[in-house]
C-alpha cells in the first residue's frame, strides 16, 4: 500500500497540504520516499489535562500539533521518528477508554481514540509502519523509553512523601525517571538519563536511590550520571477526564496557546490507499 504511494502525485499533494497547514515556521515534511499513511484527531494526555491533537502518520515519522482551525491550521508541530516508537496497549478504566501509550526515548505519552475501531486502526497502521521501517533499515527497536508523566490533576499531594499538598506555593514537579508528580523537597537530586538529555534532569528521591544506590539526602542536592536499565512502572490516570479548552502553557509540554480557538469534537481518522481514503 505504502510503496504504491511513494513519489505519486496524490501523495505529494497530501504532504504539501499538511506542510501548509502548519505554516512557514514549521519544519518541512516533504521528503523523497515519504508517504502520508493517515491522519486524524486523538486525545493526548498532556501535563495539565487531556487535549485534542491532530496527528499525521507518515511511513517514517509521526507528526502531531495543536488544532487552531480544524483541517486548516495547526501549530506547535512535533515530529517523532517512527524507528524509535513502541506502542503499549492501555486497558479501559471506567470512562477512560480506547487508549494506548506512544513510547519513545525522549518522550512518552498516552493517547485516546473515539472508539475501539479507531484505536485498532491507529495501532495497526503505526505498528505496521514501524515494522516496515525497521526491516528496511535493518535496525532494532529502541530499548529505553521515557517515562509517561502523571497529569498534574491526578496528584493533589506529593506522590513520594504523601504529605505535601500542592498549591500556589508548593509547586508540582515531575520525576523524569518515573513520571510521578512530586514536591520540591522530594526531588532535590538530579541524574543524567542517557535517552533524555545530555545534562542531568530532576529525579525523585526513590529513583535517585534506585539509580545510584545512594540513599537520597533531602538536605543536599546531588548530581549523578548513568543509564537506566529498566523502565519503572508509572501509574496512569484512574479517574474520568473531561476535555477542556485551555490557554495554559508549559515549557516541557505541548500546551495550547492563547490563540488556540477550536471546539473539542471527535472526527474519524483517514487512512490512505493510493488515491483513495479508507
């Protein structure tokens, strides 16, 4: 299916249209051999709350961005190389349904489709593209993946000490090793996680002890470097979530900007076969 679309005129028009929707400031997407496999809206679990994002699946990358005007204008483009992607199914939990985790070395996050059918379609197409890409490049899948961050709203108190209650003074912090929401007192140490950044990043006391073998001292901030050998289990949201249109921003997440103005609604994904949309 993908091979028949390579270098075709209809595929070139589709890719050019996606580029145009992201604007001139975004990275170009046109590339010889690149095919737009499908597109659609998914609910992405962001740091603050669940939000709709427009996703584009190519045969070598996964692209998503904020919806400014549906099917016409997107911003805050994010590009993920598919060779580093691994999917993990999420079981339904009450009102939270049809989800899975997109795991990459730099960032991992949960997304949700509107129905079981759409979830299955997305997962099948993504996994097929990943498998084809790895096979053609004679590569192996990534072994290390970033932790999934627990949304701020799922933690009223520090998930490390259980005592500190978050408010305007007591800020929330995320441990980069396990993804839990912790207070400043429980995350004074840093550790270099090879698949994230070259410089040390914030980790909670429990992860610091696990990674270094040194009991964390809350009175002394310390920096270490090393490699995480396994991914810690991260609790995912257990309560029902409600879609909200927000203007909050975060330097480490793709939060919406004040200009974003779109109604939150679902739309069926479109997957392509030659000149026909499936």
